[in-house]
DNA sequence: TCCTGTGAACAACTTCACAGCG
DNA sequence: CGCTGTGAAGTTGTTCACAGGA
């Protein structure tokens, strides 16, 4: 099997969103052309993306929606629940605690902060610990993913603590200054960057 | 000038973050090699990215940090303030109202929701209007960018209202169902998708 | 027949390697 | 000499076009 482009994985998540939507209409079969038009891409790209992982379709017919959903979830590794720990219960952090990530298979098991008035409380049923507890709790509860929503200047040390706790991957809202010690996947959500790209696109023509 | 890859624009925003950081050290000159190592990419890619927009450097020396910052801001169109309207004052929305986007040149001027208890209030100094006012307020205040943080099922109509108000670009946290009528740039921030990609990367090897 | 899966052609992006200027 | 800017080569990703199975 050839190396798989990262954009293919991103599109897979998009296919999943479309499938979830199409399922509601009661359809059972989906063709590459229909899925493609939902995503505004070419049908051959849909088939290419899927073919990296096997032959899921039926020639002359299309793809079974249920099967396809199952396959994509398996590929993305979300066929089983992922346990998540969240560091930083500020603006973004507390919004995430209320965000329905559970329906996508991501369960936030524990939150962390340094503010005394938060520690020991439960927010939306999720207990808040002191940040110094990150390594212990991550290890004890077997958390898979860490979300970092703390200020820029402490993001690096929080990441190191998660790694000490055996985290397998990190999603960060703050740029992690120095590349962290152990090699685990790290992804970023940067709201300012998205707005800047949008700004560029606006100025480009209009 | 050749067509500019979207990844180049994304990297430009990253260069800006690095420059902001490096500036604090008091440095005045920056070489492509140093910027590249900050971003974990090759130096020739940095030079290629910048060369799409002109010749900003001095051969044998490097780039003036101040000049480079100014140029990149100009390219991204953030050399002047962008006015932003935010629809949806829920979890994510209210977090964004407190988020320091101002320091990146994005000023949230107005917020919108449908909950009676919010309308007429000010949050962090930003007035909240009813969502039916979107077209009027966007037009009157000359808002450039709309951020959509409402539930999926009403995201489409909110987008249409913004377009009626003359918005130039949209950043959405909810997938917009049908592609909106007028052709303006739309970008997405999908937290679930990022977690899914992370999940894939985790399972891939470890 | 119709739609998938896939070599082969094509397009986009990155790196190489070096000319050229300060 | 040292670093930028850039053709040309190399690599990666997308589309074409069609063989092949239901």
C-alpha cells in the first residue's frame, strides 16, 4: 500500500460528516459521484482516497453506506472510544467541556487548571484537577489524547507533563514553543491563523 | 506572478508568529535558515514562499525582521483592522468574545443570538443583537468577516443573512449544509475533525 | 449497462543547486 | 564569502480514461 497523503485523511473525516447526514435520508447506497458533489471534489478523488485502504465498493452499484461508515471509522481509529484530558479551563477550555465531542467518540475524562477555585469542582460532570497532577491522572486513567487550552507561555510545560503521563497525541490551541521531547503527533487549532488566511482570500480579489 | 499555493499562505501566518516571537529577543535580521528551523521546514521553502511576493531580502545578509513583518501583514491583508461579527453566543461563541483576537487585528464589533436574555446585553463590551438583525448590522457597521458559532441546523440561514449584509468572508465552526449563494471565501474550524485526524495518526504506528 | 478501482498522464508543490549581488 | 532568489529536477497529489466485475 502506498504512503497515504494527509489530505486524504482530512477528506475521510469530511466523508464521515456527509455520510452521517446522508444516512438520515434513509439511503443505503452511496456512489462516489454523489459523495464527491457533497464535498465539492471530483468523483475519482473519492474513489482514490478510499482505494488506499481496500475495495469497499461494488462495481456497477456503489458503496454500502453502513459499510463505508464502519470502514472509515476503523481507518480513523474511532471505532473505539478515545479518552481525553483537557488542560486549561479558561475561555476555550470551558467551552470544550460543554462541547458534544462524545458523539464523535471522544470522552473528556479529566480537566486541569491552576486556579484554586476550580480545582476539586466538576464541570459538566468532568472533575478538575491541579495541573501538577497531569502525569499521574493521565497514567492512572489511561488517557489517549491531551487537549491544550492554556496560555502560550505555559503550553510547553503542560505538553511535557502530558507526555510524562504517556499521552499518545496532542491537540493544542496554543503554539508549543520548543518541539516537545518525545515524538508523538501534535496538531494545532489556531483561530488567528484561520482569520488571517481568510483575510488574504478576501483581499486577493474582492 | 505564478498562482500561490494555499499552503504558502498558511505558512506565512506561521512565519508571522515566529517573527513576533523572535522580535522579542531584539534581533533585527533573520535568515531563511533560522526561520525555517523554527518552523521545521527547509530554508529553500521559506525563500520560495517569500519570493512569490517580491524580493524582500538582502543577498549575503538575510531579511530585515521589521520589513518582513510589515510585508507579510500587507500580503495577508492585516495591515488594517478587520471588523468581525459573531453569530452564536453559546459555548464557543462566548469564548471567542473573550479571546484576544484584537491583538491580531480582528475586532469583534457585534454579536448575535436568538436567546432573549442575551439580546441587548454587552459581553466583554460587545453588544448582542437578535440574529434577524444580522443583515442590517453587518451593512451599517461595514463588517468584513462573519464568524459562525451556532448549531449546525441553523448555520446555513445565518450564513445567508451575513451574505445579505455584504460580508466578505466567513469562518465557521459548523458545517454549512448547502453551499451558500454568493461566492465568498469560507473557512472551517472543526474540532471533531482534528481529533479524528489525531486519532488516525496515533493508531497508524504506536 | 453502470460504477468501481487503478495504471498512466498530468498538475502542483518542494528541494536541489547555483548564479548573482551585497 | 554568504545568503537570497530561482530555473530545473524531483516528489507528491489529482485527474483521466478505461478495464473489469456485478
